[in-house]
C-alpha cells in the first residue's frame, strides 16, 4: 500500500456483532422452549428482540458523537448516524409496545416490525459478509 493512499476502510462493529449474536440466541431460545418445553414465550422473545435490536442500532450510531457533531456541521456521516439512531429508537418503542400486556396488533405497527426485521437482516449481511476488518499495520 502506498503512503499517500487513504486507509479509511470501514471495519466491523464488534458491539453490533455481539448484539446480533444475542438476537440469534434469543431466536434459538424461543424455538427450544416451544419444541422441548411446550411453552410459548414468543411474545416476550419478540419484545426482547426488538429492544435489543434497537439498542444495537443506537450503539452503532454513536449518539454522543452525533449530538456534538451536529452542533458544528451536518454532514453525510451525521445523516447516516442520525437515521440509524432513529431506527434504533423506533425499534425500542416497537419492542415496548409488543409486550403481551400492551400487545398492539394494528397493520401499521406490524409493518413497522417487519421493516425492522428487514433492516436487521440487511445489517447482518453487511456486517458479516461485506465489511472486512481493517488490516493490522506492521
């Protein structure tokens, strides 16, 4: 690699990968509880899933950096981080409203949960297969 070439390569976010691992464990827990224990905890798993996904999006957006950088200038990076932060907030709100005690089942709300799932799948694909870790310099 030449000296004058920029090394701004996006690297995998380890906290977000950990969040995705927790989501996988929750999915398997739901399947195991339903098949082996004949207990349906899917509503609680869905609530946890959306809440943890929202926290992952919020962690990924680096909210403290967003708030400090927006004061100075609004740039493209701020826009993506702000969008990720808003998606995270929506996922947490959807998780809270998915609690069995509240249990909102309107078509619009179900669409929001579906969109959150699709966005999560896209993030999983990007984080897992597209982004490469930054090579270590020697």
